[in-house]
C-alpha cells in the first residue's frame, strides 16, 4: 500500500470510528464530524471554481461567487426533486 493510500485509509478509518484517537472513543463525536464534513465539502467546491471564496455558514452560501453556489444546492430534474430540509 502506498504512503498516500495508507493515509487515506487511516483517515477514513478514524472518521468511521474504527481507530480510537484523542478521546473520541470508538465513535467520533458528531460535534466534530459535522463541521469537518462541511469543511471537506467546501474544499471540493473550491477546487472547481477559481479565486477566493467567502462562506456564510448561517445562510449556507458563498457570499462572493454565484457559480460556487450552484454546487451547494444543485438543480434536480423534474420528478427527482428533494424537499428542502433547511
């Protein structure tokens, strides 16, 4: 297993609660995982659009880039819409 693959495996295992670390016990706290997941997903949006992005966590949108906001709430085809959860 390459060094990079090993890091991803250990990271995924930590988030899945398979490796107890730093007081998380066997199941990581949702208080930790919620913001961390948001951070990871925002990074994937930042990789798709150029420039600096400013995130408003209360509104759940980027304040300076409309193109980036398209990735936050995608448009679904008719019949595949989701009810708003916010």
